[in-house]
C-alpha cells in the first residue's frame, strides 16, 4: 500500500532563487550558505547587486559566479527599484515562481518550497507566501512582543487546510521577508 502525501505532486515549473544584495559581504555569505543547506535546488539562481559599485560586482562574480547569475547596475536603484529589478531578472529567466531573499536572511531549518508553491496554486488570491521572522530589533513594540503580528493582530487571519497545512494571511501587507512569488505577481511589476 502506498502512503498518501499531505501535499500532492505538482506539475513541473521553473522555480528560481533570487537574492537582493547591497554590499554586505558577510551577510550574503551566510545567506548563500544557509540557502544551500535549507532550500533545496532551483532551476536557476541569481544575485542582484544594488551597490552600484563595479569593483564589488566583480568581487561577487569571483565568489559566486560559478553558482549564480549576477545582475549589477549603476547607479544604485534603492529598495523599490532593486526589488523591481529582481522581479525583472526572474521573469527574464522564465520563472514560474521566484523564491525572493535579501542578503541578510538565515534559515533555522529546511524550507518546503513545494508546499509554499502548492499553497499559491490552491489559493490563487494569494500574491505571495512569506516566511515568518523574528522581531525587528529597532522596533520597541515588536521587541516587547517578539512578534509584529501580536502588535497588530487585526491585520492577520489564521487558516488551516488539511492538504496544505496552516498559514497566516494578511490582507493589508506585502512583505519582503523571504517569500515565494508566482509569475502572476511578478508580472504586476
């Protein structure tokens, strides 16, 4: 007898990993190492370098060019422009899904990207599936509660689906926490 999986198999799709960086070498090294251990494999991987510094971009090419496509630009675009650039690069690679990270994320354990994808496929009203994070250290209310969601509980709804699992939905916020974005969101720009 064959066991049934909680998340049914999904059709093949192009899933890419994109990391947005701003010149913090040590953080990027930790993020790349943590992603390699905890995220599984991707059809493509890239780093968007928003330093605007050609010398730093060459340093990245030396360190990561064998594993990542590198996209740099001048001048520096800033957060909104750089996020847009990440989405453009993902679309140019034919991404059906983008696992979007900033250069300062470290994972506590394995992340089930297929389950995140299944959630997006099952509930098409969702524009992203993001991972929860620890409190922002420079926000006293958040540090006190250690959870932004506890500070503004009316912005979140808890859900549970026997096939997909439990998740928290926000109807008011879009986050830049590590998240899986479907093509339909990327195409919005």
